[in-house]
C-alpha cells in the first residue's frame, strides 16, 4: 500500500513538472524563430559632413564659410541648400556656391575707386595711396579725363553700395583707352 501511495505521489510530481515546463514555454515573450538579425536592430548613424558655403559678389570677391553639418535625413539636407549651387562633393565634404547681386561687405566697409600707377581704374582696400589693390578694371585715357574727375580718383571715391559701384564704372567707361587692334600689314 505504501508503494501505491509513493507511486501516486511520484506520478503527481512528474505531471506537475511536465505541466510547469510546458507553461514556461507558453510564457516566453520572444520566440527564437522570430528574432531579428543584429544588423537590422542597429539604427544608422548620422552623417557628419564639412560644408563650405561660397558667396560670390559683383565685385569678384568671394567669401567662404565652413560648417560641420550632421545629416540625419538626406531629403532635409538637400532642402536646406536648395538655393545653393553644388560645386564639389566628396565623401565628407560638400562645396556650395551662391552668387549675390550686390557688392561684398569688404567693399562696403573699406573699398575705394582710384587709379593705379599705370592709370588703370582700380578698387583699393582703403584710400588709393599705397593701399592694397582689390580689383582692376580698364586703362583710363588720362588726356581725355577732366581734372575734377582725376582729382576724385586720386583722393579715392568711397564705395558704399551697389549703386555707387555701378555709377562709378559707368562714369569712367567712356574714358577707356581703346587699343589699336589692327595688325600692320
């Protein structure tokens, strides 16, 4: 009789163990067959790119601004620079250019029209006497130039805005030296 009781207790224990192990399989939250591969679990890293923004002005000056851009979305990146012209692109660098219908900040701050030693209409960084040349235009026929205009150029004509820049060029264009392009024949 004791062996029958022992057999009943043992069989109850075995059934209990089997049912508990089956119950734990049901409680698993992530089945093995549904597991994702590691590479698809990782999120893509943002791209860091050096951006060079070139601004080109009417007077030929070009300024450059360098920034490091973190790109999360290429669509957002291209939308941000849609008004710029892409000039160069490498793996971690992009160069954009934009032309401005204005004179450069340098000219507005310190630009002066004057004459070089050779009589060329020139823009100087500062007054003409001994200053750095920024840009040269055309040879002036000093013989045809009125003395008041010659004095203005000698002293230096400040360039404060685009209108002044264009007016000075137009004023002195008629005094351009015209070279004889005919070859002796």
